[in-house]
């Protein structure tokens, strides 16, 4: 099966000389349709770096990142921006909603930026809000919603328009446990519907929603093959 996301021997070096940090070292990784992959590892191990590279928000120092077969380095800033509006959904830990826009307007924004007419964009946005269970909140502003509701809006914005790659960096970080599980169920459902998902998490309980777990340490993938989420959960309980 063709991968939705592929990293091929990707290295990302920040800074130069004495302050040089190798955030990722020769990482190869793929995510396929229908698959939710959890990325785990200690703080500073390169998890966020991997996700921002996958989302075209940052460029590798070496190696290639491709989404749906498109090399992100080959399409330029404009091409990457376009892919972020159409192919790649990104869910941030702190929601990143625009306070002056309603839920529906926040979700519609990427499509309107892409030239879709407002009416059509809002209609698709409302459908995405329905899908994440908050259709009735479409006209509310972010500060009129709970954290869990805001994160649902952020997820709706990430999945709107059939995006095939959903990236989430600790999407439950700012939420209570129960709300966090609801958010993971949404990501899971979207992957079951055919998207590829990559989620950074530090909680084994959350990784249990994934099909497999990739462990990073010091910018290197240290374990991928044997990482069944159920084992991770067991280890965390034992440990
Ligand atoms: P994680 O998300 O696993 O905590 P990061 O990907 O954020 O790790 O960071 C990996 C390493 O790269 C860390 O040592 C971090 O300090 C460094 N790093 C990340 N972003 C930058 C940057 N913009 N400039 C310099 N160093 C950075
Ligand atoms: Mg991080």
C-alpha cells in the first residue's frame, strides 16, 4: 500500500557550531492509510521536530519527507502551504484557534484561504463539526467553549475536506482525562475511515489507541517493530 507519509533518512540539525543540536538523526518512517501511529520518547527526543517536518512546517537538513507521494522539498513554500490547507491536518496541543472567529469560521478558514467560496466552505465546516459531535456549537466563539469543545473544533479544522494525513502533537495535553479519551476516539475514527494519523503522546494510555508505537531517543528511532500498544500499556502499569 502507498504510504500517506514517508520520511526517508531524515536528519534535522538546529543551530551551528557550539550550539548545534541534532534533533533527528537519519530517521525513516512511514504511515499508511487507516493507520494511527503514536510517537513516544523523552522530552527533547525529537518528537515535535518529526511532526513539524511531516507537516511541512519545517525542512529537513538531509533526507526527504513526502506526503501522498509528493516530496515536500520539491514544491516550495507555496506548495507546502497549499498541502497544509488541503492534504495535511495539524492539531496543536493548545488548540490554536483564532479567537475572533466562530467555530465554523475557524474550520472553514483553510478552505476559504484555498479559494473556496464562503458559503460552500462554511457548509463543509459545519459537516466537519457535526462529525466531531459539536454541530450545535458552530456559531460560538472559542472563549464560549470548554477546552474539550475547542479541541474538537481544532480536530474538525484538521480533518475538514477529507485530509488524508492528520498530525497531532500531544492533542490531549491541555485536557482532562475523560475529554482526552474522547479526542483520541475522534482521531481513531478518522484513521479507521482511511486517513493516516501520527500522534505524539507521553501517555501510554493514549498510545493504546494507536496501531503501533514508534519510540524516539536522542533523535533516533530506538524501537518500532515490537511496539504493540498493549505491551506499552502493560509496561507503564508495571513500571
Ligand atoms: P520533543 O518534542 O521530543 O520534546 P523537540 O523535537 O522539540 O523534542 O526537540 C528536539 C531537540 O531539538 C531538543 O534538544 C530541542 O532543544 C532542539 N530544538 C528543537 N527546536 C529547536 C530550534 N528551533 N532551535 C534549536 N534547537 C531546537
Ligand atoms: Mg514536543
